[in-house]
C-alpha cells in the first residue's frame, strides 16, 4: 500500500489510516494525515496541489514548527472553515548548516526524541487534545514531515494500539520522500544537506527572533483574509505570522459524550473525531478505528 498521496510540491503527505490496532481494530483512513511544510501550497507551482489539498476536506491543521520558521516560510493558506493551530513542540535550535559533516545519524536520532519530550511535553499534550476534538479530517506537519511530525504520529499510533514494528515502519516511510525533501533543502540553503544530517532540522534563528516562544495555539492567517469561525464562536481578524503574540494556551476543552465512542467503533459516523484510548491520562485521540481492515 502506497501511503504517500500524490502532490507536486508536497513530498511527504501521508494517510495514517489502515493500520491494524489492538483488539482487531483498524485505524480509519482519510481522518488523520501527516505532511511536510504546508506553506508550500502558496507557491505558484502548487496550484494543483492546493486543489488536491482542499478536496481532502481537511478542517484542522496543526503546525509543529518553531514560530520563526513560520515567520520565514509562511503557513498553510487560509480558507473558510480551516482551523489553524500552531503548537511548536521543539524548543532547541539545531544549526544544521553550521554543523558540517556528522559522524552519522545515530546520535541525532537518539537525542532528538528525548529533547522534544523533555521540552515540548505540554505542547504535545495540546496537540493530542486538538486532534481529539477536531471536527472533520486533520493534518499535522513540520518542515519535512519527518522528525517532529514522525514523533507525534508515532505517539498517536501507539496510543491507538498499533504495534511497535508497524509504528517504526510508518516512521521509516519518509525515506521514499528523501529525494524531494533534500532538493527542497538545497534550494532553500544553496547547498546540499550535510552528510548524515536531517532535512527536518531548521536553521538557527537570528538574534532578533526567539526560538522559545510561539508555542501557544494561534488562529492567525495572512492579513488580507479572515477565517470564518465555526457557528457559535466569534470571528476575529487574522494577523500575519510575524505579529503572533505569545500567550497562554487555551483551556482544555471538555470531552465529548460517551456515545461518540460507540458510534465510531461501530462505524456509524463519518464526521468528527475522537474515542477513548488506553493511556495513563485518558486523552481522546483521532484516527477512529473500525472492526475490519479497510
């Protein structure tokens, strides 16, 4: 099964559905996606990509990047009914361009997840809550859709009961997108990525930009547009990425009614997300399951 959806400028856009989970269930497709930088949908060469993206009916985007990455490259194009959440889970700048040749990827791969969970645990919990209460399909992404996105996707799949080998195999599927991701990195930085390096590591921010802020959920959009709020919620003007103020995270939303779980497990609903998962803290997560493989 080829999980990569066909786009011209997005190289690592994948569906997290169709995985066997505990209890004979299978994660449902077309509900939760993972991707590389969705800001590329603004590019002139991505006109067809934007139409393909809109056709998926995605209503929630979670951007895991640093705030200064968004300021530098932009964010997903705004449209009516699309909720945008910026929850940067990484708080340490990795200056890949200045690192030079590395002895190999193993040290980086060993340290990276620990640093993210140590520094961004609060944001990761918020990501889970956002995905759990999203109304309609959702997508999470970072720069290359590899490290930061891969860690969160692995956590979600694990909480859903997908076995470790399958989770690892999903993480490794980024290898099929490597050529396109490296070409993008080279175009941005004017050189090939360092040997053994990672195209997902962002360049170090300038002294005028902080890499430790921008972690609060935001609903910002380009200044020339407005996002239409869901019914019952006030609409407000959107602001450019460069003007996001750091602010406290929103209050945790209440969990949905228990009947949502039964409806999803029986496959009687096709919109909305969430079901109880076996974890120490009973979050609700997306990618609902069905009883038979899809």
